[in-house]
């Protein structure tokens, strides 16, 4: 038995060696393995957070550049062509924010669209314990950080092409006179007015634009564009990238994907405010994720300590005591050798007696 224990290093090599000890050691083994996996889970969680943090940092860099451009555009030393050039860079930065939001992933899950995690709502749960208690899970919520969510883009939030009409039968698809205006980014969407005298109200990206019976229709038969003028003079709509234009047959409202308008000093000042809000949003998100990452640091340290002590406890139950087992083996070997020597001596004595009798 001592030889078996020394060769395996285990005090318990079968249930018969210690029936209760086998059960206890098995339970400790389950907890040790679960704790070690929880340590790896926490490390994976940190890696996921670090991935999102790196993307957030780059988005903030882009926002800082956008703010710098907006401050430059607010200065009236710029001509309209200068502001157009600045707007081009602004729009390119917005496109890059959206690209980063769409391609930042972890194991196939998108991190910056607010759709990752087990419930597809941007909340990730990290299993940092070997049990199923709520306290064995740490959650981190990564909100969407695309340009629309941050409020620095004129991109429409609804992908549809809706026509509004004062009455049925006008050009395009007839629709209610009152409603919410949505559009596919980069696509002209037409607001149709057929010349009816009834008043109508249209909500464009949350901003209500009204046409009373006294106002001429929008771009029908070359009439004055009262509604178009109202849209073009609205700083909020301009900041959303909404513009109105008239053709010979209809009025067109264009919603395009781009940065906050910096076409005028006033619009640039609005853009600065919007970008400041976006930067604050990113900073808040980074702070929240940093706090979770620090929690995971502490969790990993604690779990490592727990695992070490569990392994020590299991070792005291099932590991062989080499000193004791070596002593036991040596004692057995000495006794065996002594017995052999005594038996040999007894046999030798018998031979001596026989020799005397034969002599």
C-alpha cells in the first residue's frame, strides 16, 4: 500500500482507501476547476472591454478633430467654399465613426452597436464564479456609439422612403398629411403637396414643420417654396443634415449622412455643442467600462487566492504524505529483511545439528 501511494503520489487511490475523503476531494475538484475557468472568463471579459475601450478612444480622437473643425468653421474669416471643404472632412470623420462602430467585434459580437451580449441589448455578463449565484456574474453595458446615437450625424434613423401628401391621388404614393418623416441615408425623399388648401403638419427628425392654408404648396407648378424656406432656415434641421429643394414638379427633402452642418457660424456653434455632448457620452462610457475592468482585476486576484487554497485543502485530503509513507515503507522493508535473516539463521542452525549427528 505504501509503495502504491508513493508511486501515485495519492493517499486515496480508490474509494476503499477513504470513502468520505473521496467524496470531499471530488467536490473540491469541481470547485477548483470551476474557479480556474472563472479566472479565464474574467480575463476574457477584460480583453473584451479593452477591445471596446480601444475603439472608444479612437472615436473620441475623431470627435476632438470634429470639434476643432467646428471651431474653425465658426470663424467668419471662412468663405462658403472654405466651410464646404471643412464640411467634407467633417462628413468623412462621421463616416469613420460609423465604420468603427460597425466593425469593432469580439468573437463575432459587435461591441459598439448596442446589440451585443446574451440579450442582444449591449449588456455582457461575465461568469466569474464556479456557481450559479447572481453574485458570480459581473455585467458590463456597452452602449451604441455610432454617429447617430452620439448626435453628430444627419443620418436618418429609419430606413424607409415615405411620401406625404395632402390628399390621395398626387404624385408618388399617397400618404397622410400628418406624420413622421423618415428617409434612407443619401436618398432623396419627396414631400408631396398637391395644392389642397387644407393645413398639414409634418415632423422631420423630431422637428415639426407646419403648412397652413395661407402657405403656398411646396414646389408645385413653380409656386413659392414657403415650406422649403422654413426648413432651410431651421438651424436644428440644418444641423441634422436636412435640406429642401424645388424642382419643376415636386419639393424634395434630402436627408444625408454627414456631420453636423457647419455651413454658417451659427450652425458651427450648434455643432460644437453637439460634439461636446458626444464627447461627454464617450467619456462616461469609458469611465463605466474602466470601473468594470478594475473590478475584474480584483476578481481575478481573489479567485486565484481561492483556487490556491482549495488545491491545498484537497491536497491535504488525497495527497500522500511522502515522509510518513517513506518511513512506513522503510520499516516494512527492514522487517522483511530481518525476517529473512532470522529464517536463514534458523536454517543454518539445523544444518549444524545435522552435521554433529553425522559425525
